[in-house]
C-alpha cells in the first residue's frame, strides 16, 4: 500500500513500490501496471535493479503526425546514434542534435532539420506545420526500451499476459464502490494512509469470505447503452 499527496504522479511511485516489495521479498517477476506507471527509464531500471518485467501500455505519440493516417510520425524517422543524426522518410538528414534536461528534469535530445531543406520538401504537409521539422527523443537506452515495449504491445503474448490486469481493475472498482476508497475520511497523509491500509485489509477479508463460500466472480459491469448495442447486433 502506497499513499501519496495528490500532486505526485503515478510514475514517480514505480521505483518506490519496487523497493518496498524487495524489502518484504515480494517482488513479482512480471508487474502488471497501467500507463501511468510505465516510464522508459523504469522499463530498464525495474529489470536491472529488481529483476522485474514492467508490463503495461506505454504512452503513444500524441502528435498529429502520429494520429494522422498519412502523417510522418517520430517512429518513421531513422536514428543513427553513432553519428547523432536522424534521417526523415524522404531521405533528408537532421541539422542539429541537442541534449538537454526538460522541465520534468528528464534527459532528452532535441533534433531539428534544416529550415531550407524542409521548405523545399514536397512532403512537408504530411510532416510539419511549422517552418521545419523537429523531434524530441530520449537517450538511446531509454528510447530503445520504449520502442521495444511498444512493439511488444502488438503481440498476442502481451494481450494474454495483460488480460490478467482485469482482476486488478476489479479489485480497485470494488474498493471504490463498496469501501469508498476515493474519499479520505481524515485530514493528513498519515491518517489517510492508515485508512487505506484498513480498507485494503477489509477488502482482503471480504474477498476471502466470498472465496470460502464458493461465490462465483462477478461479471463485468456494462452500461445500458453497451447492452442495447449488443442486443441490436445480435
């Protein structure tokens, strides 16, 4: 059980959770998480520091080029790490390669193409709406780990493994609906953490009781609209 203040994002807790599980000798070989906990650096450090395979959907490219069926997304560019150059889908090479630390204190690399080259490119409408194309990527090890994870998400093996996440989501849903998990009854982090521990304990007892009674697992809730559409298609 990990309790934090509201401004702390999920991803910051990933190494904290792994360190706590290691102390209790409870580290899993595969850790099923949602998108908020999957950072490129954690994909590497979870494996190297704790021997944990971090499994969950990565953040996809939100830029319009990636969302467009005809745009040139960042994945369409070829990175040459040795020469520190990037080649675009039209064969032009980048003009600059600048490592820096962003506002989140993460190391990134800003890559820009020549404005003169981009202005003369016939594919510019599919590539950029500015004067020239620019990209931002992570250091080599992080970028390659992220790309590998994204490729893994397209496989049947990933789908089969991540399907188990439904049980975790069901537990969270039960905690919210039955035990009021989203409402803090007390003021202060220490008291809220105590509430969370007691809620988790109660949830374990209730689930254990259901199991001893032989109660079947509840079916996934469906909205009235979903049920209507299912009936219509049948």
